[in-house]
C-alpha cells in the first residue's frame, strides 16, 4: 500500500558547496547544523572523483563503485528525514564523463566536490523517521 502525508514548503536554502569537500558529508552537515528534519535536496555541478552505491537486493548489502575521474553532476536528487533521531540526507546522483557517458547510483561518501550548487527545501510537519524494513533490509520511512 502507498503511504504518504501532505506537507508544504517552509523555507528554502540555496547555495554552493566548497571545492574539495565531500558532497554527502557536506549536505548532511548542513541538515544537522540547521536541524532540517523533513525536506528535499537537489544539486548540479561537478565532482573531482566519485563513489556511488548499488543495493544488491539478494545479499541486502550495498556495493560501491569508485570512479576516479572528473565528472559533471547532471542530477542529484534526494530527501531529508531522520535516522536514529538525527537529520539524514538520502540522495541519488547521476554523473557524466568526458564522453557524455552516464553513471548513477546511491550517493555515498567519497564524491569530492569540484563545484556544486544546491537547493534544500525544508518542509513543514512531523519528521519522517527511518526504521529497519524487514522486506527490503533497508532503513525506510516508518510512517
Ligand atoms: Zn539510495
């Protein structure tokens, strides 16, 4: 069954990340610093190198792909909720190389910012808390 709640935008942060920072760590730290418990995140820009995850549904473990070359962030989209009572950003990213080939996956630590423009939308309402989901083995929203 599809489960959802209605919400509405409350505030928007728009900015750029610092060159050389870890993309996921920086987004997470903005959320933690400003106590953003419910929202969405999007970004474009470029990375110096990348590390993205793929969730193996059989082994129920993330496998990681490391790409050690500069690439464009053609799209980063994600959401912000709570995991273990702390603001948590879950994002997926699509990157493109010099030939325009695309790579994509779960945004993991290890994507190093070359330049990155982000928008974080903060939503009103009760935060979504993540809890262990038996069916998938993932920390999904417990709503
Ligand atoms: Zn994911």
